[in-house]
């Protein structure tokens, strides 16, 4: 017997990968996502995450895609922002140090040619270096978060991909009540009814 929806017992159901195949028009492009009906080796019926080619989808295919994609872990963005902030901080710090050296030279020579060396007053040191320390603390916090997000992504992504692949291959959509279900559950459900 065919597969029936476990919610409403309708037989008007369709496999998700078929909906995606039918509702997805393939174009070449740099769209980050998955492509239905083609795996990395050019075969069919696979689920692929990465940059692939697809630009237009029907509303139904979009809905199915959202269902399959649900729970995809967030990845860390690249470190460009952090690196630029670090460079900016270093340049700022250097500029302030130079400015302080200019305004308040360590070596002071009087008209007789006698020179004395004088350290920066403590408050001036703090004033000059406080922004640098604040930025360094900020960058360290950011970096810590970045590492945590990336570690989580590396840990969760394979599980998510497996689950998404499973949904792609095994889940059905009921076109009557709109629920998604696992065909394996539906078979259990239907056989227990009979
Ligand atoms: Zn249903």
C-alpha cells in the first residue's frame, strides 16, 4: 500500500526530494545551499551542502528547503573584522605614543646642552595605553566567542548534515494538511492500522 499521512491519513503525499527536484530550476551561480537531485559525484538523490547552483524555486520547494535546513548550526564568519580592528588598535596606539613623545619628550636638554631623562608621568602612560588595553580586551573576548562558535559548528555540523540528508531522503510532505513526516514512521503507523 502507499504511504499515508500519519496526521490526516491522506494519500496525497510526496517525497521531499521529489518536490525539490520538481520545484528547483538549476542555474549555474554561486548560491550557498544545497541542490536537490545531485550529489557531489554527479549522481542523483543526494543532499549537498556547499556552494551550488540554483536560483529559482517554487514556494513549495522553498518551504521544504526551510524544513530540511532547520537547525543548521551557525558558523563563525571570517576573522577579517577582528584583524582590522587589531591593526587599527596598533596604529592608534603607535600614534598616541608618538604624539606623547612629541608633546612630552623623555629627553630634555637645556641651553647649556645638559640633558635629563624623564619618564612619562603615570597618568599620561595610563591615558596613552588605556584605549589599547580596552581594545585588546575587546578583541580577546571576540576571539574567544569566535573560537566557541567555530568549535560548536565543527561539532554540530556533521550531525545536522546527516539529519538533513535523512530528511531529504526519507521525509514526505502531506499536501492535504501540510505536515512533514518520516515515511518509516508512516509505514509503522499504517501497518499498525491494518
Ligand atoms: Zn496530512
